[in-house]
C-alpha cells in the first residue's frame, strides 16, 4: 500500500469524526453527511467574509445602532447553514474569531459591542465610584470623554433621591448582558425612567432582594429556553416580557438546536416555571430562541412596545416633594448664574473700580399651583429629561426677568 493511500484513508477518518461530532452538537448537521465526500466545500471564513457587511447592516439597522456581536452571529448563521458549499455549521465561538479577524484587517468602523470583562478604577475616585466596567462602550466613552474644565462646576440641579423613591418608574431585569448600551443608545431608560438590571443567567438572591425592595413594577426579559423561564420564575413579583412562542412567528425569529438529556424532566421543569404547553414541548424537544436573534431596531421596538403596553410612565413626585425641589432648584439655578457671571467677565478689562460680586441672596418665587402640569408638559416635549431637570428648566425660564436678588428689573 502506498503512503498516499494511507494518508487519504486517515483523512477520511478525520472527516467522519468531525461530521459525527457536529451532528452530536447540532442534529441539523446531518444534512451534510451524504455530500461530505463528493462536494467541494467552502470554509466558513470565506462565507462570513463575503456576507459580513450584509449581516452587520441587518443586525444594526443600517449601522444606526451599537450592536452586540452575537446579534450579528444570529444573522450570519442561517446564511452559512443554508450555503450549499458550507463545510460545517457555524458556531458562535467560531464566528466571534472570524468577526474579530475581519474587524482587525478590514477596519470597517462598525460599533460592535462585547461584554464587560473586569473593572478599571482610578486612584482618588469618589467614594461611590464603582469603577469603569471594561466593556467596549464603557472604554470608548472613558477614552473619548473631553478633558474636564478647570472652571468651578455648576451646582447640580438633580434633586437628591434614594432607591426608587421619586426616581425610578420600573425595573427591567434582563437575563444577559450586552443590551444596556443598545437601550441607552435609543434613550429607553431615560424616556421611561427605567432602571436596568442584568443577571447573567439564573437570578441571584441579591438581584431578587434588590428588585423586590425597590417596590416598583419589575419586568423580566429572557430567551425562550429552559434557563430563561427559570430566571423569570426567580422573580415571582415581576411581569414576564421574555420571548414567548407567539413572538417567534411574529418577529420571524429563527430557532436553534439545544439538546436536553432528559426530555420529560425538562418539559415538567418548564411547565413548573411558567411555560405554556406549546413552549414546553418546543424547548424540551430541542429548540430555543435567544434575545440576540432580534436585530437592533426590532429589539428596541419590542421592548418599547411592551413598556407602553404595561403603562410604564415618567416619574413626577407629589406636591410636598415638588415644593422642596422648587426651593432647592431656585438656589441651585441662582448660584449657577453667579458662577456664569464671574466667568463671563473679561479679566483684561477689569479695573480696581469694578465692584465685587455681591453676596448671593436668593428670593424663592412661590411654587406654581400647576407645577406638576408644567413638568408633565416639559416631559412631553423632551421625554429624556428627568422630572427635576424639567423643574429646573421651568424655574430658569421664570428667573430670566429677575435679577440675582429677586427684584424685578
């Protein structure tokens, strides 16, 4: 027997081994077995590189949104799996390596997000500074922030609050990380006064305790799979906004294979944790759908629609809190005007005859009877404002015709 024949035989064995292992992990790979010896295959890298711009465009809504790499993967996977010359099914780890190579060599300038890995902390940081989460967006914002001004900073107009009181309308508890930046890019947290929480899978005791004690409406967001329903069940006081069986068809979400060793036990676990009969059968028989299957624009539309459906609205405190906030904002706005007047002066034109800046005396105007209505109008015009930012804006407009001592001009 020639050495070439031996080498060829060994190559056949290795191909067969790879094929069987692929089928064990992903039963749908069985379709490649019959043609594995006769059809010339194209590598996944070649297919991905050819269609990468197309996948990015779809996942990011035409490049308009920062997009987690897994969302691009879920667009690319059916392209690769449906390619007649694909050499094997596309896995997420394989795609991430291909994507990283593509980004490094092609430099397309895409806003691709990766999850946080670690924390960066500056020396002499504030007591309540938890550090910089080492995510793509976090590092980018840190490095891109402008150099702080040496000027004396304005007094914050934000009213001091603690926990959810007078600040948080609802909490969105997401099963996985990577969606905060997407929601923030479209202003969802500020527009709905929505706190964001991620659990990295099954809920932890600390997360349940925090969400429960905040005493505001809570919502869970998760994949359509076993872990997703277990996570949601860990927050029994929350409303479930996770992917349900009806959403798969409505949003054209593509299921993926997920093997369960004990089908019956998985089915009963799903039913016990809130899945419908159809959902339990769908998942236990080896299918799942991840949140990452949504394109960026579709994910925003999905979440926003659910929040509106469940009546999440902006926070406006009661009259007593507004009266305190009115007085505080009046002082803060007046102090800020003094700071502005100091820096507005031209030092070169200043002489010894210039009068010093007078000691600040603040005359607090009466609290308008319709202050809550005025705040609501401001929020309707700009939903990204918080209620106290709107209040300060109202007060600033009213003080335009008054001097710093509260006297009419």
